[in-house]
C-alpha cells in the first residue's frame, strides 16, 4: 500500500512521474494498459494562465485541489506570474507532490521556482490506493522550508481529503477519519494563521456545510526573526460516498441575517488572541481594550489566547468579531457570524537593535524602552482594531478573506449558497427586478425559483464583488467546473453538487 511521504523528495526535480511500479505500462497486461490509457485520455488538458487575476499562489492551490478531486489534467503557465518572485514555492511543491502521489498523477515542472506546471491525476478520491484500507488513513507532509505555510498546504489538499470517504466503519455507515500532520510555518506573512483557521475558517465551514475538522497546534512556526518550524495536526471527517456538500442554513447566510430594519448586526463579543513577547502583553492588551471600546461600545472583549512569541521580532494579533443574526430563522438555528482581522509584524529595527545599551538584557522593554513599548502597542492595536471595524461596517456576512476561501466549497456543493459582503457599488446592482440588497434580503435559497430576478454572471475572466482574490477564485472554479453558475456579481453561487461514486 502506498504511503504518503513525510519528507518531499522531488522539490529539486524538474520532471517526474509519480506512480507505483505495478501501474507502469511495462508491467501491465494488455487490458490493463488499455484501461489506463482510456482513463488518462478521458479529459483534455485544461490550459491555465497563472497571471490571471490575482496571479499568485491561490490560483495554483484551487486549480490543483479541484483537478485532484475531478481527475482533470491541467497545465499552468506563468505560475505566480504577478508576483515579484514568481514560480512555485516550497508550500506548493509539498502539497502538489502529495496530491500527485495520492492520485497517481503524472507531474512535470514540480520544483521550487518552476513557472510551468503539468498535473495529470489518474485516480479519484474514491479509487485512490492511499485510502483503500482503514489503517492507511494517515497523512504526513513536511515542507522543505520552515517558511512554507502549513495552512496553505492544508488548503490545497483539503478538498481531496473531504471527498476521500471510500472506507466506512464496520459499526456505522460513516467514513473513517483521516489524520493529517503538516510541518512548516503556522504564522507566516501573507498567509492565514493557525488562529484564523481555528477561529474563523473551520467554524464557518462546519456551520455552513457541516464540514468537521478537529485540529491542534502542536508547535508554532514563524518566518519572522529566526526561522522556526511548527506542526499542525488535523483530523478530517470526510463526507460519505454518494453525498455532496449542501448549505445547512440558507437563510442565515443571506442578507436575511441582518436585522429587520436592515441595520448592521449586533455584535455579541470580540475574541482577542495575542502572540507577542511577554513584556508587551500588558500594554498591548490595554491598547486593544481602549481601541475596541471606542469603536465597539458595549461589546464584550474576550481574551482567548495570550502567548509568548519567544522573540521581539514576532508580534501577532487576531481579532474575531462574533454576532448572532437578529432574524428569527437564523437565531433559531444558532448561526454565529464571524469576521476576523489580524496583524503580523515586528518591532522596528532601531528599537530591536543588538546595539542597545543593555546588551545583556534581551527583553523587549530593554530595547524599546517604556515609551517605545507603549507606542508600538498603540500602533498595533489601533491598526488591527480599525481594520476590524471597517470590515464589520460593510454589512456582509463574511470578512473579505473568508469570502474567497469559501468559493471552492460553494462551487462543489449542491444547490445555492450566498456569502455577500454588502455595501457594493450601486452601479453593479442593476438587476432585473429589485436591487441586490433587496433581492438578497428576499432571497430564499431553498426555493426552486430562488434565482428568479437575479442576473447570471459571465465567467470568462475574474468577476464579482470582493477582492481580486475572490474574483479570481470564482473564475478558476468556473474553468474547472463549467456547470457552476454565479449570479449578481458572484453574490449567489449554484454549485455542481459533486459527489464521489463508488468504484
């Protein structure tokens, strides 16, 4: 039985083919070779320009994730072409290598810095040999670089794991869980953090689609200061073979979730997570309480995490605003809406210089001084609190980062889903019938005519509301899943209802 590699070995290889020896054409019987060739040629290669839209790593992750689920061969040129240093990064190599092994894929260009990638999967989640036995449902991935984001690696392999429910327990008709351990960075620049995954993304996926992932931070990994490798452990509960994802509470995810006067949601609490030098905890906590109190009067501030980062160069803060919709249906379903905003930064080099007079004291206060410490805390608190306030003020049901991360699940799901952010340009909302805010407020995603009066989007280029990441995500899933449909600037998605069939 093929086992996942815990130490990628192909990051320096330009052209590789990952397949077991028994599937090599030279070792196949004629009928086996014919069947393999038929499977490989079942779909033509989809050509993707990696400079499209945001033109970064997100496009690569979505493309490979969906391709592995539907066994679609793809070829990406100009990989990360809109980045100053383009080409594949270590986190892409680690995730794609694993996907290649588990799908028995042919891969070309899988190396750090490669600007062209060919990924041709041959096995689906239902037929993958990795999951043919209950005791083999363990995944270990170690990125070559400690700076490679463990969470971005997980995002790339998550959809495949979610549909790899081929095995069921003898005691009940439920797939066996899959244990995943990924080594790399957990708090990395330009990547979601473990805290955001734990407090925003995964709770939202469970609430919206019933996706269950248990998780634990084993050790923390940083790319700020001295490089430090971390490890996350996740237990994925796949959906059953034959089942598809479906929105659990359609009402709460539309504008019906706003109160009956159409006003913003009433916040119940703001959760605060701080990972910073111990010397900074008190001043940073006080500055956050003051800023949040000014911006969100009467909203409870709850400190969920207060941890020493171990270095003056590592300062991380996450704020998560939580709200229950005032709508009766949303409230009765226990729907919790979440908006997250975070900041990852360091003390200024001047304050953190080794030339400090107190060379024998490595504390933050000795380098920054009391005034510098308070100033840095105020700066961090002001910035992150203000960005959270601006996010909540949009009136949407998700934050801008969560919106683009939900797109792939919307596209694969059955039926309609909507995660609008609100306050869009009125010029974009000229639809047949009422304006978009009124249309969303009246929208019943469970009704067979739910899309009546909404305008179908063109998917030939990145489109819709939100960030360029969200627009690119919609375009990318539309290229891989031609039957997916979006309406009204991407605010409503009608997914393809993907389900794995029994082999």
